[in-house]
C-alpha cells in the first residue's frame, strides 16, 4: 500500500466513525485522491500536503464539504439499553414476586390441576423479559434524545428485542434444564450471558439499521476549499 492509499485508508476509517455516509465518503476520498495524485506529480508527498493529524483533518474536511454526519455511538446506545434492561428486569421480577402469590390465592386451583412447568417457566421468563425490553426502549428513547435518529433506533428495538428474546429465552431455558435448573453461579452466569448477548445484538442491529445509508444519499456540495500547502 502506497502513501496515498495509507492516508486515504486512515481518513476513511475516521469518516466512518464520524458518521459520514458511504456515498459521501466515496466522494470525499475520490476528490482527495485527485489532489494527492496531482501533488505527487509535483513531488509533494501526502505527509507534506496534509495535516500531521489525519483524523482531525478528515473531520475538518467533512465539515467543510458540508456532508451529513450521523455518528452511530454504538457504545453509548448499548450501555444505555443494558441499563434500562436491568432496571426493567428488576421491576418485572419484583412485580412478579409480589403479584404471583395474589394470583395463586385468587384462583386457588384444585390440587388435581397441575400447571406444566414449561408453561410456568415461559410465563415467568416472558413477563420479566417483556419489562426488561420495555426498560431498554424507554431508557434509549428518554436518555439519548440528543442522538440523531434515536427514535428510529427505539422503534427498531421494539421489533428486534422481542425477536431476540424469543430466540434467547428458549436457549437459556434449555441450558438451565440441561443442568437441572441448578443455581450454580457459573450456570446462572452462562444463562445471563446468553440473554445479554441477544440484547446487545438486537440493540446493535437496531442502531445500525437506523443510521445505515439510505437509498438516496445527498452530498451537499459547497465550494471546495483547496488543501493548503506550505509551498
């Protein structure tokens, strides 16, 4: 890889992290490549032409070009969603522990009636999971209102989190059943890990979908400012 390709590769990564859309990244890179190649023909290297801080230069170039930037902020979204998941799950667990005895007393099923353990486990996991998913969506929607397209992210989470739960809960239940529903810390940690992995995957997919490049990308061109040289 030559010096021009190395510089453009570094700037491409920075543009991606900055939230610059794919088509806009391609346009910026093509324009900059022409300038670098023209400068190279005159014996000027990319190091001489560009700022030593390529990452900062990449952001300034994107700002000057007026491109639309939508930073994904994956880490922040995932952290907030997990916090909401934990809080919602705790509310669901506490509520279930409080309501379940009342429901048993109210219905008072005959001793001859046996509720299948699978159904009981599904109701238990499902009710807690529903509130956990709701907590994640509410947390993202209310705490990250400053992020672009966060409403689309929350809407996507409303669809993807139940699907992730539908896949993860039976898997966690099967894992627990394989170990005799033991409360061994390692087994419980593995069950929690399965659910957390599903939640994180759903949140990442929801955020990616909400900030992905749409079909019609608009590169708002301004009068391009030539790259300054020391010559």
